[in-house]
């Protein structure tokens, strides 16, 4: 069996993981690649890595399984993988931290933390025109995505509210009592929307203008930026039709170390937006938990399938 490991940059931690597998499985071959190496997956049976293009997949004729050391799978050609019946599996061990990031963005947005901080740094207490902040207690929360992150968010905020809603998918979900037939209906009946959907062909722009125009509260997005239609999101935030947003995931990402605006629209000019540079899993604690989980799944797969 041949396994290919592909990461941004090689390091001692990952090399030790690889050495452990090689010492345990004598008939195992592992290619360890990073961004400096030429990528050739034509002999690869199992892949653990951060991304793969359609062109790379086309040449991976022996590929049977992919393990991704992250939650999102949007750096892989998911439709083509489905057609070829190649299984792809991410990891959700940091879902609780993403939920925590969602809560921090929500409280910062509703609590006008950034606005107050900015004023105070200028010496302004804004006593005559003080902006009132809003409480999260007893709010009606709509969950756009009730997977690992959504469930962790519910557990985290039950001291604030127990009123949780989502879309009716034909099954009951623990701790959720309200179900609606569409995202538009969900938006009409909630005050806070927590978005944690992955990005794929079926979720892109799923929160469109019709949905957004029927919502008047606060949105937090810790899923993927393009799940929410960009132009409408900006324009309705600018007009204050949507009260505010905490955003950790975006539409544009830097290809180099230089400056990069996260959208073609100036979200950064809006006082009702709290911005974060996709840091939901970049906490100091459990730094290697994603890779530990991915390698654990890889080891189990090798044990069950190696000759």
C-alpha cells in the first residue's frame, strides 16, 4: 500500500507520525510532500493532505481513500470524488473551538465591543450619543448547519437561551424544538443566525438575497464565506437592514503574504461588522489535534486494508 502525505510545510511532528506508521506496517510505502515538492499521485492508494486539484485527481488512478486534517473539504474536487466513489473524510475534533469563536464574534457584535474599544482609544466616551448594546439572553437562534459545530454551539450557549431552530430535514435533532421548511422561513422567525455549513455545489449562495431580506437580526458565519451571497450580504449590512454580523470566513483569501481584502465589497468600512481572518481553529490549545485525529483514522484504515 502506498500512502501520500501532503502538507504546507514538513516538520518533526509529522515526520514522527510517519516513522511510527512505517515501523508498525512493514509493507507500507509513504511519500511525504510539501509545497516545494512535485506532486504525483499516480501510484497513491491513500492520501492524507490539505488539498488536491481536479488535474491531480485525474492522474490518481489507484486512489481509494482521502483523509483531510481539517473540517472543510472545499479544497478537494468533491463532485469528481463522489463520481469515482472515493471516500473523503475530514476531522471535527476542533468543533468546540469553532463554536467558541462563533460565540465570541456574536457577543462582540451584539455588545458593540469593537466600536466601544475604538472610541475609547480616541479618548471618547461618547456620552451624548452612546450606542446601546444588545443582550444575547433569551434570543431566538437559527442554526444554518447542525453538525458538530452547531451542536457544540448549542451546548455552549444554553445558559443564554434554549430557543433553537433549524431547517426541517425529516428528522428530529436533540435540543432543537423548532423546524422550518425553508431558510427564508427560518430567517423570518429568528433573531440570530449561526452559519456553520461546509462549502460545496449545493451550499454555495444558499443564504441568498431572499433569505437575507427577511432577516433583521445578527449573523455569525464560521462555515464558509460563499455560503452567503456576497453582494446582498454587504448591501443589507450597509443599510442596517441586517443589524450586524461577525464574520470569520470570507470570499477572497491571500495567495501571498501581502495585503488582501477579504471581499470585493468594503465590509471593513461597516461599523456593524466584526471581522476575523479565518481563525476558528487557530487556538493555542491542542495545536496538533486535527493531525492526531487524521493520522489515527489513517492508521485504522491501513490496519484494516493492508496486505
